[in-house]
């Protein structure tokens, strides 16, 4: 059985603190970061809602997929309905992000289509997927 090594654990915690941003450690700096976002046309409260919410809802969607693939969950109408319900929740949080960024579904789709059309001009290519150009996010 493994012994606890408090000095190593404390050293790690102290290290983490040294590589953490001021806005993470200090509420005044955090508030300043929120103000900067707002001054640049982003609604931070909606963006944070979207960010945290998307993470949770994608996790719920993934949990169903995990159970289907690895735990023998039955693929029935209820399961499909549950997956669709989670996709609806994901869309709700995406809409929050669109509001935060003063954007639209159309703009996001256009950006995505442009990016993927440039990346895969002849359709999907595994080699191009594995080795993207510099700046291809």
C-alpha cells in the first residue's frame, strides 16, 4: 500500500499556484477579465453559462453512448429519445453562447463549412485529418 507523501503533495499544490493566472486566483483580476470581455462585445455571464452547461450536457450525452457501447444498454426508442433530449439541451447552451457572442447559427455553420471545406476539399481524408496546416483550428 502506498504511503502518503505530504511534502510532495504540498510541493505540487504550491507549484500549481505558481502557474495559475491572476484572474483565477484573485477576484478583482477575475472581475477585470469579465469587464474586458464585456468591453469587447462578449456577454461573459452567458458565455460562462454556455461553457459550463455544454460540458455537463455533452457529458450526459457521452454517458448514454458509453452505456450503449460498453455496458449493453438497450438501443430502443427511449434511449434514442434520451439522446435527442440531451442534444436539445446542448443546443440550448449553444444558443446561450450565440447570444454571448452576438452571433447566429448561420454564422457558425458558415464558419464551420468554410473551415472543413478548406481542410477537406475532396471530402474527408484521414491523412489530412492527422496532419493539419499551421493555424487550422
